[in-house]
C-alpha cells in the first residue's frame, strides 16, 4: 500500500466561539460589554494539529464526525483553505462546539457542548482501515469515539500518538489513550509533579516517549526511561492567547519525529511552535512554517517568562 499520508489525524474537529473577557475567573454580573467582539471559528484540537502539520509540509488527512450545519461548514472550509484532506463522517447530533473565555493574560476557560456526541458514535471501520493503511503515523485525539479506533490502528501496524491535555492522572476516560499510544503528550497543569504520571504511562502502556508541557517552565521529556527538562522558549511577540499551544507543540514534535530527529530536538521544536501559537489570537489560525521553525531553532534562547 502506498503511504501517501504522513499523518492521519483522528477526531477533534469542531468550532469554537471565542469571547475575550476582562479577567478569569469572571466575577458574576448580569452582563458584560465585549468590545473585542464575539466570533465563532473552526478549530478544535484535531483541526489545530492538522493545520500545524500541514503548514510544516507534512501530507495530512483528518477523519472525524461532522454535522451538516454551519459549524461543520466552517470546519470543511478550514481544511479546504489549508489543503488538508478531510473525510467527514455524517454526525446527526451536529458538529462539536465549545465556548472559550480568554483572559487578558492569554489563559482560557473552555465550555464544551457534550450534546454533540452520542455513546453509539463510531468511525466506520473500513474507512479507518483504508486510511490507516496509507498513513505513516496516526495522531488520535481524545474526543469520542476515537478510543474505539485504537485496536484497528494496532492491527494496521502504524505508530500512534495522542494528547491527554490536562489529565489529572486519575480520570479513567483517558487511560485507553494513555496506554495505547507510542507517543503521549499531556499538560502538567493538573499535576504537581508530572514525573510519576509520565513513568506510569510508559510502564503500563506502549509509549516509549512521553512529553509533559509545563508552560513557562518548559516541558518534561521521558524517552526510553530517561527524563529530560526542555527549557521554555521566548515567544517572538507578546503573548495574547494560549489556545492551541499544546496542539502546535505536538505538530512540530511529530514533524521532527517523522523526519528522523532525536526526541530532544523534536521537543525543542515543539516548544518553539507552542511559543509561536501563544502570539496568535484565538480568533485566527496561523501555525508556524518550516522555514521559521528552523530559523528560530538555530537562534532561540530560553525564556525567563514563557507561554
């Protein structure tokens, strides 16, 4: 089978409504005047990873359930505009949606509409097998129904990555993803010390590489049993929004991995891409390109304050 897809992204397609608020947490009030406007745009975790990969030059395809609704049309347009292949499985419940409240410091609070998913949702197995057979690697988002796709991917013999986001190390929903991927990303935001959770992921599952991003503290890389600290990177412009930074990190890391780079260099590239993403407002989609990534990798310095 011809491997004409570098990375197949599963799940995580949807639309977000962005609201810039004066502070987080937002104190109760009857109303707020939002001078910056309120905008709905395509782009949830799978979309951002796909855009990041494609902007770095990887042949990318995205598979997920989408509704026949305005939000689904936004997702289709995003992929068309970025030249990303999209297989959209009809979702009668509608396209995934969220509302993101973004504070002045770039932090966000996301409200997810869980009514857009159903327990019986599945990605068609024949479609999944066909796309997996064409892919060099598959990145699996933790949205439903992607956990059910993991056994099919193992049978296909393709390497798998996933992002657990702000997992607390205990929620059982995340465990199939944590233990079923060869490369695991997660945020350290809900973890005091990420090392025990990282080592547990590696011990109980398939992962040889686990990366915990830690914002201004950089990232922690566990590969083949060795833990390494990856310094933070200075953003190239003022930080306006942290939305999509983890997805950008994962995309740049995978770009390096698929091009034969050692894990530490992949993580460094991820830190650069994540810092770049923090300078892009949530209302836009502008991933770092390969030329800029390599140029910054040749001359960046650790950041005293990071994203």
